[in-house]
């Protein structure tokens, strides 16, 4: 629970650095919070890491699509900053570090895990726009 405000602030700060419209910054922080909450709640429910990342990406995608339609702004304004708290950066870093220390098997495993999580993020973010398009027509 203590990480939720940090997810909000991280997403909002990234939106500011990307020069998002002022009226979208608060909502972008909310998207980051929604993505992190989906991830965290799935982990607390006992889901494995990849499933929790998928839940977080799905929550982020749904909230982003809803806000995009409500505020008449592109969903990408909310998705990219909200996505960054879920990116598996430390896993990729650890994999590269292990490779540089000649621990090839463990390093390759960590990098493959980071790639898997990145793919799951993409899949979770691809579903809500398709659902919303189908729902609208």
C-alpha cells in the first residue's frame, strides 16, 4: 500500500517530463496508480509475477481508454507514463549484471524473464482498445 503514492507520482512526473497537457497530468497519475494497484492486488491474491503484470497492464489499459474517451484525448497520453512503473527494469539490470560477472545461465534466465514480462505488458495493453472498439460498434 505504501507504494501506491509513488506509482501515482512517478506516472505524473513522467507525464510532466513528456509535456502532456496540464489537464491530463492528474489523470495520468491515476492511470499509473490503477496499473500498479492491479499488479499489487493480483500479487496479494497469490498470482505469479507474469499474471500480476498482465492484471496491472489490463487495469491500466481499461482506465486509460475510459479517460481518453471522457477527456477527448489520445489514450497514449495515459498509457505510456502509467506503464513505466510496471516495466521490469531491475530484472533486466540484474540479468546484464550477471552476464557481466560470467554467470551466463542465471543472467540469460533473468533477461528472458524481463523479455517475457515486457511481452505480457504489451499483450495486456493491447486488449482494452480492441474491447472498447468492439463495444462501441
